[in-house]
C-alpha cells in the first residue's frame, strides 16, 4: 500500500475529503478509503512499511521520530 488516510477520528476524514476527492486519491495512490488509527499501525506494522504518502486532517496522531523509523520508514510526504 502506497498511501493511507490517517486520523484518530474517522468522521474528520469524511468532513475534509469530499467523496470525489477520496475516490480520486484512492485511484491515484492505491489507498483504501477507510482511515487508519495509530493503533492499527502499531498492531500490524508490516502492512504499513511501504506507505509513502499520508493524507490526514484534524485528529492526526502524533508519532515520535523513533516510531516513524520503525512503523513508517518509507513515508515521503504528509498531506494535512
């Protein structure tokens, strides 16, 4: 998976990203339209190792540098 939507509050993604925008971003990046939480990444880190792009908004979880290196080592950009 090259991209994810990330927020502790799923409703925030729907408020900020219109359905057409979600569809377009998912088509361009292979992202799933369902937002992930920090706990999802920690529980299943292998699933997220190849993520390059994060789309988020209010409620984006904080990650330490060490957590980024461990769980999201290939992230190139965060769109907030």
